[in-house]
């Protein structure tokens, strides 16, 4: 941090992020999938929050985990649903800490063939399709090995905040 130039604050000092809780919930689920699945994590996996309901005393979140193939769906669900249950429990715990109240989290795993190669499908899932994030100056927060020849790199950018990237090859 001593090498970073000093500048005025971009956001108020007490503001953690400019992203809504709905986005953060999806990121928490995706993080838990990454941690639980490790080397088995499908490259083409994303999380979409289908419904987010804030009620008195409880927040209900309905999320879809999108994969490209049935074999990937089976990996995410795990034997007798064990993997999906663990991911859901871990994610629910972190989301409850984030928002400060009980959370009902329902996860579904669905297949959408070749969605990561289809620009329209990516847009329908709310994912960026341009390379703007790759053109941003960024600070590398951490990186770790992913499969045999790839890395997952967490970076911090001014416009997109914290972003996880997969460096293949």
C-alpha cells in the first residue's frame, strides 16, 4: 500500500461498495461454489438472482446457478444434493452477516447450452459482454491456481470494484 498514490476518496468513507445487495448475494454464492468445487469448478458457471424479497425479519433469495452441460449440473449438485446444500449453507451464513438478518436462500442449477459463447445469452444473464473490465487499470488482490494451467485472479478496479478473472492457459 505504500506504493499507491494518495488521492481524494472516490466514495464516502463508510461505503463498502456501490453494488446492490442482490449483486453481492450472487457473488457470495459464486465464491462458495469456487471454494467448494475447487478443480471441479466448471469454467462456464454464473449465478443469477431471480428474485430478492426483503420482508420483515427475513430476506428471501431465489438464485439460479447456470452451467452449460448436464455433467456440470451433476457436479454442482453433488451426490444426493450434498454439494449444493453445503454451498447454500455457506452462502446463507455470509449473506446473513452482510445484511444483518435471517435469509431464506433457494438455489437451483439449470443448464443453458453454450451460454458463455453466445452474446445474447450473456446479456440475458446480466453479464458484461465487452472487454471494458480488461482495459481497466487494476490492483491484483490475490491469485490462486485453478486446474492445471489456469489462475483465478481477484483484482480491484475503479469502475467495476472487485472482479474475479480466470486466466486460462
